[in-house]
C-alpha cells in the first residue's frame, strides 16, 4: 500500500514536467528585457488591454502535452490583471548569479491536478525579486529559504526504483552566488540557522556548502559507512526497500554534520550519531572537542524566566503565537479571534499589521521578506499574489497555469 502511494506521488510530479514554462527563444542580456517570445502567443498570459505594455507580462507559459487553460477565451473585463515585470537577469529556467538582485523570494506559477493524491494538486515554483520582477520561470517543485540560503529543487523519478531524486541548486538569499549541485537525494539546512548547508548525493556523498557558495568538504560513503554497522541503509524512510531497515538522517548543528542512525526492527538498537566534520571531511563516533553529543533544538519564540511564551496582549484575540520571517529574521505574531477561520498578523508590540485573512488562502511560509502571499480567485481564475506586509500594496500577481493528464 505504501509503495502504491509513493508511485502515485512520483507520477504526480512526473506530470508536473508537462507544466514547465517554455524557454525564451533568446536569453535577454543584463541590460534589456526578455523578447516577446518569452511568452508564446499560443498560450496567452496577459489580460487584453487597450494600453501598450512596456515590458513582457503574464505568467511564464507552460509547454508540453497537458491541456492548458486559454485565458484569451474570457471576456476582457473578467480577466484578472497580471502584475509583474522581468528582472534584467531573467534567463528562463536557470537562476544566474547577480550582485544587485536584492532579496529573492519564491512565487507559484503553475498548478497540476493530482487526481486522487491528497491534497489534490501540486505547485511549481519560480524565483522573483522583492520588487516583483520574475527572475526564473516556475520550473521547481520546491524553493525553500532559510539561514541566508536558497535551495531550489527539481524532482526526478528514478527509472527502476521508488527512489526520488532532485536536481538541486543552492544559492545565496540575495543571489550573489549560485551553485549547481546536480542530482541529490536531499538537502539539509542548519537547524540553528548557522553554519553550512549540506547535500546528500545519489551515492551517499555528503557535500557541505558555506555561505560564500564554496564546497568546504565532501564526506564520502566510504568514510562513514563502516561506522553505521551495515551497508544496507537509506536516507529516505518512505522509499526504504524490504531488505533495508536502517535509516540515516542528517542534521547540521553548530557547524557540524550529525548523521543520525536508526534501525527499524523488533530488536532495534538505540539511535546514535556519527559526527561529520566539514572542516576535515572526517567521520567519527565521538564528537570533536567543544561540540555537543547531539543537536539541541531551541525554540526561537520569546519566553519568560519560567519558560512560558511571551506574547503581546491583543484585545479580542482568542489565541496569539510568535512567527518569524525567515528571510529578514523579524518577529511577528499571529492570532485568531475565535471563529478559527479568520486570522491576523501583529508586530512585536501587538499592533495590527494584516487583519482578517483566511488561512485557506494564505501560502506557506506565511510571512517572508516582509510580504504576505495568497492564492486568490479573481473572476473565477486562480492567481498567486504577493503583497507588501506594511503597505498592503500588491507587488506581484500572476495567473496560475493549470494542466492535467
């Protein structure tokens, strides 16, 4: 049953490949906007308008065999207005480094119906800048942001197994450097928001990348495998084969790699750690001097001397809790008044920042880069939008391209 569900998940993401936007006929230079061919006329993406547009508009268009929604069949007054331009660094499907991006953020540009697989849809992501300019097309199954890093992944199913691979790109949060890591099993951020980011290759090779985009060390499987106690182990619990019952998970803490080893049998041994040193590429069963025996998970939420959460007194709120903007580090509070449907955001002093939104329409992460992101229905058309958290001005909106098998 588990394997059947995994196959369904992989098929769903395989279908997403048909939603990938077309690459422009020519890549734009750093001093000009993309050519008109960046948005193929066969799949219109901009609302009909009497006003000429100075720059290409519309969601980067999908390609391939799936069925597309042709928005041109709608009456012009009902068509939702796209709101974005293109970055001078725009180059289609690939993120290129630049010194003047500013803060980079993910956007949702395409959705696919996954039929019976919950939640019934999956998204494809692209990269935009804080001013609302498209930097890449929506070609990634995930764009995550934490600790000053961006991790962009494209899901690829292995041909002869249940294993899923990801083509991984690591970048600085401001795009000043970009490193292509190729096919990887997974990506791991530092749990304490400090130190390198780690990638696990298909052959078990573990690469550590620092905040300058440099690979500081590589720990090969031959180095740590003898310490595991068996050569039958997996980094992916959901796709472990029947003859494999040892699961490895990697955590980065205080600049060290903590490789947790767990056995899933009736007589399972106690989990233990193998310590990976990014400075030397060595592995050992004892932590280097000055490092903890195991990672310590510490909440970022403010607490008092008794360990109780510190939250502002917001009149009318049934519950209030801390949330963080992982791009800026800014502390906010979220709360609801009691209906369990509408929520509000407050600053650290309890002043309202964004009131009465429905969580069903918000996009995770809730607050990022001083913005709020929503899935909107406009004239029956689904859009992704990002708003300035303070001014409530819409800085980006695009119609979600949809496709089905």
